[in-house]
């Protein structure tokens, strides 16, 4: 009996080998966009305690730093204001800065949360990014403040 692989088996092995790729993402890709100098998000003095504000950007866009392809999604910001509330036009202009920025979706959500906390100093905040499918996979990322303690 001949132990050599058949043409079909060799072709199948070549296909599987071709599908397995070595990682091509670098530390540069991972941190892309995080050092961008975003504008200040303006605030105004809150007049009431103990309520929640929800803001949605249903037309959010950014760019994948690896492929250069656009990422489309919905960014939702929920927070309980402390002394200040986010000014919405300023927030809109801030979010539009991501339009041509190469940054991973996970970094978008966490950076938006960091900046909301920096400028508004809320009692608590949550930022959720629901990104539309690309290549058949959609992504939802949620970041909360105060941050969970590492165990």
C-alpha cells in the first residue's frame, strides 16, 4: 500500500496551512490613536442631583489601524452627573475627531470613557460601543467608571 498522500489530501493540507497565519498585529497597532490630542469636552454646571443622562451617537465612525477600513457603530454614553454636565455640541465635535483616526474599537470605548470622566467628573459613567459587522463579526464593548479593581 502506498503511504504517500493523495492529491486531495495534499491540497487539503495546503489549504489548512494557508489559512493559519502568524500574528501580524504589533504594539504600534494596539496603541494607535491613544496619543491623539482630542479637544476638551465642554461642560456646564449641573442644577439637580441624582439623575441619569444618556447620549447616543448612532453614526459613529473610526478607522481600523491595521487595515485602514472604516468602523461604523453606535456609541452610547450614560452617566450620573456630579457638579457638571457634558455640553452636547462639544461632545459631538469631540466624537467626530475619531472619524479619520486609526484606533481599535476597544480603545475607542475606553478612551471616550476616560475623557468623559476627565471633563465631567460624574458620579458614575458607562460607555458602550456597538460596532457593525465587518467580515461577519460584530463587536460590543462596554467600559464603566469607576473601574473595577484588578483581582
